[in-house]
C-alpha cells in the first residue's frame, strides 16, 4: 500500500501498529505486553496517519474477532476510534450475522 499509493508521508510502524508474530500471545499472557501498550500504539498510529492524510482508511486483519486472543480485536479498535465499518463476509448469512453481533457486542452502533 505504501509503495503502490505513494504514502511516503506515513511510516510503516504507523500502518501496522500491532503485529502478532509467533510468541506474541505468550508474551501477552506473561504480561510482557499489556492491553494498554497495544491500545496506545493503535491510537498513536491513528493520530499520525490521520494528521498527515486527507483520508484515513483502516483495514482490519481477517475478520472482526482477529486479535481477541490478546484483547485488541478489529471490532474494539473500530469502536474505540469511532470508525465506520464496511463488513465483507465470504461465508453465508450466518457468518455475516455472527460478525454483526460481534461488532455490536464490542461497541459498534447499528
């Protein structure tokens, strides 16, 4: 995205503030990474990108629940930042309904 759209005004660290590589979940469980650490990274990155850009588009990873294992899922982030959500579901109506329920449970409005 950075190269394709010439986003030279945005650092990579602000494009993906929370990356979950091998061992991350263990570090979270062991307290080496905290919930607040993650939220601060997301908020800081959002501020940097938003201030430097005319438009801010955020893409979640996978589905709404990704990140739940470390208590920072896509639905929580969208709600926290007051972002509108465009939900794309590859499954059927059941998958769509479960994702909408998850979004509502985590603070998104209808």
